[in-house]
C-alpha cells in the first residue's frame, strides 16, 4: 500500500546501531507501547567538546520507525550537541530519500527522542507531554503544544497531514475539531494582522478527503467501505492477518480482524489507519471499531 525507498528498506532490514549502549551518558525516551510506537535513543557524548561519539537506539514500532531511528543514529554521530539540535524530522526523512506521508510521525518521534537525550545529558528537564498544553487527542495522548509545533515546523494545512505527522486524529476522530482550531490559529498567525492569508498549497498526497456531492445510500456506503477494506487487505495479509466488514451502524463501522491481526498489540494503529481511509473515502467522520465492541441485542 505504501511505497518505501531503497534506503528505508535497507535501514529496516539492516538497522544500524540497534541495541543498548553501555557507555551512554544521554538517554531519551519518547512514545509509548500502548500508543503503538516507543523509542529510546542513547548517546555517548565527549564532555569537553560535546561531540556525539556514538548513538544507539531501541524501538518498538513499524518498519518506518526502525528505519528512522537507525538513520538518526548515523546522522548525529560526529555532531556537536548544538548541531544535533538543529536536526529536523524532515532531515531524517530526506536522509532516507523520503517517507510515506502516513509514516512521517516516525521521523517526528526521532527528533523528539534526540531532544530528550540531549536534555538528559545536560541535566535539563524535557517532557514529550508538554504539560502546559491541553490534551487534544486522547487516543494517542497528543496535546495542543505538540500539534502546533509540528504544524509550524512542517507547514501543515489539513487534519489529514497532522495525523500523518503526529498520529493525532487517527483514532476515534473526536479530536478533529480541536485540530482544525489549531490549524486556524497557526494560519492566522502566518497571515499576520491586517493581511489576507493565501490559500494553502495542495497537500502532498492526492487523497485529501472530499465530501460527496450527495448523501450516500446505505448500499453505496457499504460498497465504498468494502473498497477501502480491499485496499488495505493485501498489506495485512502480508503479515498473516486480514480484515472483513462485520456491520455498519450509523457512523460506526465494525470490522472483524482475523489471523495475526486478532489480538495484535498494533490493533489500535491498524484500526486508526483504516478509519482515516474511511473518512477520506466517505467524506464524513466515522468511527471504525472491532467487532467485539458491537452492542449485544437483548
């Protein structure tokens, strides 16, 4: 479903600097296994020059998370800490000859792990939960400050792009309104007082959601839902899993995860990805849930 560059594949199948670093004096932990991705970045820093002599990583996540972490460790070795702080998530993606838009959050996680490790070395406080920001996405514990920072750093304009870069909005979709408010705030700041904000550039992906010209009938809706499931099925089958439609009840779409997908720790991320495609295709906010959540008839 997603096209990966040769460098992404290379760093996934042959990751560099994976595993503990015995002499690490700077460690950064970001993400959480419960949310689908977690990364520990370990740095060995020469105290007098603050040059990064070595870097290792340990990660729980997808192939893009492994490749991004591997690439990051290669990039920062030989840099001073101040130089490393200038590394952006886009630099990580460029080093890999690009990442699918849906996987850019992996490069963002790498950038945050690097900032956390450097703060740890310097004895500074650093937190990836931005306590001063209101929690926007409860599914993935993403707050307003992180979303705003990523929107500004990567010139994002749509809820879909925010989901690709942060995962916010990829779960129940209840936070889409909050994300749109942040996008509007940043857009107004870009325009400045008394200026007219130019229309946003076209998104990087051609699959931006477009509402249908007329409301779909139930039969038409089910047909489109089946088309989405057919599009993701090959990817799941490659990992010995599968998915099929169980029921449609208003804005709730129940699916049955089969094979390796049943009970997988990545179930929430899988459902979130399917849900995002459903929203894009149907042109409305819907919720994708496992069939086990279907209400029991009396």
